[in-house]
């Protein structure tokens, strides 16, 4: 049943390619809506959001299950907000004992292919949302990512946790589309090219 599931990435990164700053700092990530207290000049200087950009809610409507790394699970659990993934199954790749942030969360172990298969089974006919830098890099190296939606935030961090540094092979990607987002962000829609 999970054979039709796509393995998809939806993530934001800094202009220099980091998904978190030092010590897992995420304070540089803007909210979904412009800051109501920002000066009017700043609001007028950024292009409007392209309606063709894929919103988080639109993306999640196609997701049946998530596969994420332990660090990502712990970061999300520490946000102090209600669990954001609803009733969707969330599989967390870890070797350590896991205190699930929600009853829908369970630990999983194994190679990337077997974990993705388990996530596809959990997703049914819907897609698998792959989250976390290590998980994304490992799945890319295994040729198991179907598409990526990467939102570039116009911030340079200089250090932190890289999105792609550490892949073990070169990956050619096809640009499917690019769209302006709120606050000057650019959303890139990408698809790995088949190996020659």
C-alpha cells in the first residue's frame, strides 16, 4: 500500500546552508507571518508571497507519516507548543530509549532503506515527510528522496548544523520551481536527477 508514497523534504535553511545555528539555535527562523511590529518600510521592501509557493499546511495535507532523526524530535518536543503533527505516525530514528513527545511517536532503528519502508507502510497512500539533516543526507546518498522543498532564509549564520555538508556523493538536482515567500525568503522546489 505504501508503494505510491513519495519521500519528501520540506525544510528551511540559512543562506549559508545551515538548518540550525550553534547549540541547535533556531531563533533566526522567521514566523509564518510578517512581524506586525516591524517598521512599514521593511514590510514594503519585501516582495509579496507567491501564491504558487507550497505552504506548510498544503505540504502536510499530503503527508501520512514522518520519519525524523532523534535530534529533530527532541528539538520539536522542546518548543513548548502542542505537538504539531496531529495524529500522523512519527517514526524517530534512534538507538537510545525514547520518551515520545506524543502517543503517535515511536522509535525505529535500522538502515535508511528499512526505516523508509516502515514510514511508507505507516503513511499508507500518502507521502513520507523526511526531517532532520542527518536523515536527509543519508536518504539522499541512498537515492531514496523523491523531492525537496527548501526555503532559503536571507540570514547568514556562519556556523551550525549544515543541511547538506556530509553527503558522501555528488547529487545533481533539477529545479522544478522557485517562489518568493514572506519576509524575503525564497522557496526552491527540487528533484534529484536520476543517476546517469
